[in-house]
């Protein structure tokens, strides 16, 4: 059975029988985990193993583990700094900042891989334009070249640990005030004006970026639909102009920004798939999941399924104890320890122009 285009969630710390049946549905291709699904690393490993055992090829297991305020698993995992703090270190010493980004990406991915998790939706490559509160300190920097360098180092750290990176939120969420979890934000810039926001994607794609998450942000000067549901953005710009060949995720279809765009969840799913998305997360809304499984009628997409299979995590240390025995684990933790103290400067988006 190939992997389907839906990524769904679970209610608790184990896979219950009802959910096991949902995971066997051919439209399902992945599972996204949240804090409610986590107790400690051994429990997480057992949960991921149970999800992977449901079918072959195994479902992709994902989580949002960026660091800072977006870190679903905390107790038993290393505390990761917000991306903005890594940007501060980059301004103090570019080489040290890049080493910190690589170490953070490696540590995050290595700890997740030790419990079997396939991917984390990171890094966030939105520009810190001092506008979007929902992005805020999740952004590395305001300068696109700095973001490109730091995100590439983070991606390389993840790759070394056996995990594929997902850059988000394409083409950019940093210039809008509204939170796409609640409403549909609008960015009225033209495509040439968005060149700085696209710079990190160009650099990451040139370095083998495996996946992108498209934003629920409307760019009315470019298309009438949000980027996550837009063939203009996904097929023409991302795959055409930028030559991206990896997996395209939509942002969560249950978010307010998606709901404001195109009717019911089935209509939104069809639009996103038609636009070129490979996988559609549907989170914290079991009724929408059931509706999609009952009503979403689509043709199999072999190329999309092949792209998804490539996101499975590569073999790493067999468990947390083996990971912690590695010298790299201790070195990464020591390197990140510097971020527990107050930063020495205020980040200036134009300081590296």
C-alpha cells in the first residue's frame, strides 16, 4: 500500500483500536504528534513503533520540534533555543552562530530519531520583520542571507542525524500581522518584492532541501488563493522557478487561515492537492478527518508517494542510551548551553545587510 496524502493526529499516548483502523485507510500517509501524545522517551518510542507497525511502507511520524516556544516534547529532551537566539549568536560571531545552528539541528533530530520519529517540521525560515507575532522569535534573523546561512547549517545538522528538513512557511509568513491559525492573512507585495523572503528557499533548495510547508497566507497581487492552495505558488514558483523536487506539505487544513479560504475541508483538500501539495496535515479535528476519509475521492499519485517515502528517517542510535553515549551528543549540549544566558545584543534585521 502506498502512502496517502493525509497526515492525521492521535488522541493520547497509545494507538487505540479505532485509530489503528484510521491509520490503515489508504488516504492516510502520516501521523503528527503533539504534547498530549508524549510522556517520556521510552513511551514515545513505543508509540512510534506501534504507528510504524500498522502498515508497509510505514506511515511518516512527524512533530513540531523547532525549539523555543514550539517544542512539543520537553521533559526527557534537550531544551532547544528559539531560532532568534541563534541569530543573535550569529551577529556576535558568524562562524560560532553557524556551528550553533548545525548543533541545534543535529541534537533536535538525533533525539527524535532515537525514539523513531521520522521528521520535525523545521527549520522556520520566515524573515524576522518585526511584524508577525505568531512567527516572532521563531525566525532566525531579518536579513535573508543570514537566514539562508543559518537554515542551511540547521538542515545539514538534521541530515547528519538522519532526518529530512522541512522549511516553512513558504513563501513567507513574516510580513503579515494576522495569525493564520485564526484568520487568513494577506500580504499585498508583488512577486519581485518577495525576493528577500524567497532567498532562504533558493539556498536550501540548492543544498538538497527535502520538504517545504506552504503557508495559509494570501498574496492577492500574485494569486486569488492562499499559497497553500495555489498552483501559481506551488507548481509555477516553487517547482517551476525554484526547481524544488521534494515534498510539499500544506499547513494544517484545520487552521482558520485555510477555513477562511475555500469552503469545507474536503474542498480545501482537493484544492491543495490540485495545486501540487503532496501531504495535508489535518490536526485536532477528528470530525474533519472522518469527513475526508469518507468523501475525498482522488486518483493515486505515484510520484507523490515516492517523494513521501523518502522522508522516512535513516537509521540512528538504537535508543536514547546509545545516543547519550555518543561524544557528539555531549558536545552539542555543551554548545547549546550558552543560549541559557541573556543575549548580549538586540537583533537588528539590517545589521548584516
